[in-house]
C-alpha cells in the first residue's frame, strides 16, 4: 500500500498469491468498519475524500474470512 501517509487517495497493490475472492476491509482506529471492497483487481485505488485525518487499519481476508495481510496507514489532510 502506498503512499503512507496519504492525502487524497491510497493504492493497494496485491502481489504473489492473489485471489479474486479476497476482500479488503478498512477500519478506523477505534475498530469501526469503514469500508469493505472485493479485491477483484490486482491494484485498488481508494479515494480518501470521505475519510477524516487519522490512522486506519486494513485487512485483506480470503473467502473463509482468514486475514491474509494487515497493516495501518495514516490519512493527513
């Protein structure tokens, strides 16, 4: 994922064992789910216009709901 910190958009690029059944979930810092997307493409660009300044957590989950990858990014505006 890049850039980090992000201002207007953030890119998630999937490499290696990528499966189109994966879901990308984004949570705010207190754990509330903000967005859930199907990762149908190898690269997702997410607009941050509706995001507030702060730290967000992302999870990439497979079809069974198991976390494949996770991390955090910061939004600065």
